[in-house]
C-alpha cells in the first residue's frame, strides 16, 4: 500500500490526523462487521472500513478512529482511501441551508 499524508476526504467525510484521543472515549458499535463513518441518506451506501484493525470511538461529542494496522475506507461511489496506522478525528461535512446548518448528504 502507498500512503499520502492526510487530511483525507471521501465525499462528505473528512478525516484528520490527531495526536491523541480523550481518555473518556466509548467504543462505537460496529454495523455487522464494519465500522461505518457515515451512512448515505438516499442510497443506503456507507463510508465503511471492513477490517478489525481499527476502532471507532466517541469522546466529548466527537468521533475518532484508532487505526491499529493499515486499513481501507470504502464507499460504492468513491475511490477507496488507504489509512495508515494512527489516530484520526472524523468530521461529517456540514452546509448552510435557509432551514439551518445540516450535515452534507452523500
């Protein structure tokens, strides 16, 4: 696998490397065997990691990904992204609408 330095973006999911994850984190349950970073609202597609080499956690109202061995982030409509070992913060992109600020739907 070849890696480029982040940050990374796949559709409406933005991934930035972080030095540390708060110690009060709680693990997020997997969807079957996958870690899902975001669900598509209209298509049912998922930004997901089909590997046990990463852990998704929540802390302080933020989402983090701990990558223990290199993994691939996949989605049906985007190129895969190879993530190297490290800690990442996951940010779902948001946009302004007249009704208010909403998450970007992929």
